[in-house]
């Protein structure tokens, strides 16, 4: 047996990050490799609900990689959103659906597709390797697609994601929509979280043009309920900005039924955000109609806004 390959997604893991780490490790194991799936942080309520429903064990926490470890990255290819030590790892493979921001020393097997979910790509890899998808595995892969596409409402969703989700729901033996809304709803309960925890549930950092931008997102079925804690959330965001030298912090509260997002935006470069969406923030906030995707709607608009400014 060769030494173990570590399989993991991004920090502040979401359901896809966990599901694709588990399903990739399982696929590798099925084809005779020694691989294990890990999590790079605490699981959110939605992911816990998915694992509980399909009786899948929570992956072990990985907080640091030893030098020369063999690695497969799923649902992420940015080192800034990965584990400490990733720079010195032997990257074997990347399977992802985000923008590419990767530079490697060795050749790497890289599958990047602009679909709504890494688990949609994983489904195709199972077919390619002729490995059976068990009901358990189908259940968590399906959960990831529902989560990432916000039940097919996100502009990141493609027909492939929808078709794959339907196939997976049959294998898992569950009603797609009935389960899907329960899953999304499970992720919206943040009443037990502190403000600091809330802003870190699903936060991602991006470096662009020497600017540090953090985009954090939670789902909600009652935005007003979350905004009752606005003052507290702003204090937590302000603290994080100062501690981590963040230029722009965007906190999105995404309405899972309306598919809109209300935001809190702070930092010394809120001008980038205002230009990107052609709005003026009032008390650090605004409603973004139809905006639900960080990777496809928020981040590209910010990058464009930064680039515009550079040209002038
Ligand atoms: Mg993810
Ligand atoms: Mg994903
Ligand atoms: Mg996400």
C-alpha cells in the first residue's frame, strides 16, 4: 500500500466541501488507492443534517499537513482557503468548480468545470471509473448539489446539476424537493451561534491586486430575524477587519426562498462594492435582488470594479 492521500475541500467547509472529500476518498479507495477524506474546520448545521440523514460519519479534522503529503483538493484550488502546509504538499489532483487560482511545481491532474457543484463532477468520475454509487454516497452528493445551487435557483446551476441531482435522489431513495428544503432550512438556524461564529460559518478570503477581500455568506428563511442582530454582527466584522487587515468585508444573508441577498459591507474599501453594484450603501447595508452566488455574481463584479478603477 502506498502512503495515504489526503482529500479535502476548503476551510469553513460547506456541504459540497465535505461531500466531495468523502466521495472522492471513497472513489479512490474503490479503485485501490489509499485515500482519506478530511474536513478543514467545523461542520455547519446543514452539513450535519445531511450526514445524519444518510448515516455518514463526520470526517476527521485536518489542521496541518506534513511536508510532501499527497493531496487531492476538491471544491477549492486556492491555497488561501486551504490547510496550513498546502504549499509544500504533493498535489495529485484538483476537482473543482471555482475560478482557477492555482500554480503548481509539478504537473497536476486538474478537472475544473463551470458547473454548480463539485459533486456533479464527482458523479461523472464515478461513471468514468465504473464504480457503483451507494445510496449513502448518493445522499450526500445530492445534498451538496442542493446546497451549492440553492435548490437549482443559483445562476451557477447548470442542466447537468439538475439531471445529476435527480439521478442521485433515485439512488438515495428520497424525494428530492421534500428533502432539499429540509436540508436548506437546517442550515438557516443560527440562533445558537455568536455573531463572531455567524460571520465565519462560510467565509472566504480573496487576494486581488494586494487587496484582501472577505466574502461571508449564510442562508436564511427569515432575513429580518438575522438583521435584528445587525449591530452585533457589525462589531464582530469590524473586529475581524482590524485583526486580519481586511480591506473589504461583505456579509451576505441569502434568502433561500426569494433568492435575494441582503448585505452588510464594511472596511476602508466599500467604494469597490458600491461601484460593483452601482448602489449607495445605507447604514452599511443594501438588498441585492437576484444575487445569491459569491463565485459568479459577487466576486466577478468586485474584480471588475477594481480593474475599472485601475484604468482611470
Ligand atoms: Mg464549497
Ligand atoms: Mg462547491
Ligand atoms: Mg457555497
